[in-house]
C-alpha cells in the first residue's frame, strides 16, 4: 500500500471523474465506490475522489504530470483528457472537464531542455513556449536551428 495518496475534492462528480480517468489510462481500475468516496488506480497509483460539494475548486497550483514515451501517446492523452469540455493551456498543460490540471509531457522535452549546448536548450525552450500540446518534431527542428 502506498503511503501518500492524492485526494481530489469534487463537487458531486467523483465517480464520473474516476470512471473517465480509468477509461483513459491503461492499467487502471475502480477499487471501491461509496456515496462519498471513490477509490481508483491509474497506472498503479492510487487516488481518492470525494463528493465534497462546491466549496473548493481545482487550480494550477497542483497538476498531474504524465510522462509520455511517444508523440502518439501525447496526442492520444491530450485528446482524451480534453474530451467533453476541457481547455488547452501552454507548454503541455491542460485542464480536463472537471478542472483538474494535467501536464502531458513527452520524454524528449526534458532531454532537449537540458541539452549541454545552452543555445540548443534555449531554442527548445523558446519553441516550447509557443506550443500548447508539445510537438516533439517541432522541438527537434527548433533545436537544430
């Protein structure tokens, strides 16, 4: 059992949100459902979702960072998380229809941003700043000049 579990406060959509997330990520499942709390796992990580009422809402101070192997994975997750009313942010960030912030980041991004050549790393950063969904080919082209 994991020692620290993310706990989400939803108005009244805890089960809807958990089902949505489980449908998107592989190796995911609903563990338990009660009228107040839904326990679910995404890629083996346990989460709790509470039907807590409208007192609190999500903001960008906390986000879920998803490490993606390929551009295809970025594209798929981006599309599915925006489904039903989400909104795009800058630099690989988005908010889903429940207001939860996500960072959908390809493995290539941190590698390009930490290029030993400062000019190449800077070009990668400047290209990223112009993007919503991260485009690996666009980053690589920028790095090459």
